[in-house]
């Protein structure tokens, strides 16, 4: 699949606040070998802690809405994972009808993990984005089309140069309509991928109730690319449209323009 446009050449997801050589989740494979590419068993996961070891912000830096709720009546929540959560979160906060977004950890075993712990691959979590949205203003189907079209869902436990189970592609739904949208668009986009010579989708699909608690990430991860506009991002249109009636992307927009051109 063609590399998604981002902020320059592809590079591993960097750990903020460190200088010199890139010290990222991927570099920790030196310590843990190939284990990061295999899903850990619950009994082998890090123990975690009963509460957050850091303060979670109250307000979305861009939208000005509550990061943890409460949100307006009728708001729904969908959780997606598509590699590094910095770029993924930015894609969704720009969509009309989205109430708030947040970066976090989900789908694993360790309660209240830290970023450093998730990077070891020993928590089982993937870097996820909470998307709270108004279903009367934007459909779950359009959210899913945006998800499929802005990353490579065929790479298993990696996304580009970001390698490990914490970068796996995933969708965790909270309503039957969201499940139908996830499964329906997956089937449709799989056909598009095959037409373009790509492999099978490896995205994890399951209800949020099964995936477990969404743990908010540290404050510096929230709306990271708003605070650091030139920061690392490996997301962007992949050149293929999910066929749900959206205008085809005959000319690729800039990464920040995630809605198809009209």
C-alpha cells in the first residue's frame, strides 16, 4: 500500500522529551526481542495500578469540549486504533459532528498503564482514539470510511515503521449500528484492497465491552499535533475510497483535509 502522506519521511513514533537518537516504542524491541509483535497473555501482563498515575486533562485543546464527559444527550462513543494515536486523533477531531476525541490505551490487560509500559508490549493495549460523536450530524459509516481510508489495515501488529502490538489496527464499537457499520465497511474495503493488489485486513473488530476499559493517555499525548504542529504523523489518505457512497478520491487531499474533495 502506498505510504500515507505525513510530516516528512516515515520514521518511528518518537517519545517526547528525549533528545539524540530516536527513542521510541520500536527501539525497545532491543530489550524485549520479537515479543512486542506477539500478543501477550493476560497472566504475563504488567500489573498496572488501581488509578491513574498522572492527571488527565478536563478539556479538549481544540474543540473546547469535555475530554471525559459529560457530553450532550444522544452522543455516542466509538473507539478506533490505527497506529500512532497522535495523527489518528487529529483526523477525527476535524470531522463535523465529532464532539470530542482523546488518545488512550485499550484492548489489553494492564489497568491504568503508562505510555512507557504500553511501549514494552507487555500490557496488551493498542494506542486507541476515543471518538465521541453526534449520530444525527455524522454517521458511524462515515467515521468508519475515514478510519479505513487513512491507514493500512493489512499490516498486523505494526503501522509503517511503528512496530508492536500497541500499533495494531482495531475498532471497538458501543452500539449495534456501529457494529454493522464496522463490519459492512470492512467487507466493502476488503474488496477495494484486493482490486489494488493488497492483502487481507487484519483489523481487530469487537465490542468495547469485550475490549475493556479505555484508559486516557498522559496529558502530553492529548491533541499532540495541535500542540506540536510539526510533530510526527504517519497517517493520511491511502488513495482508496471505502465504497459507501462517498465521492472518490481522484486527487489526494492534504493529510489535514480528511473529507473527500467535492
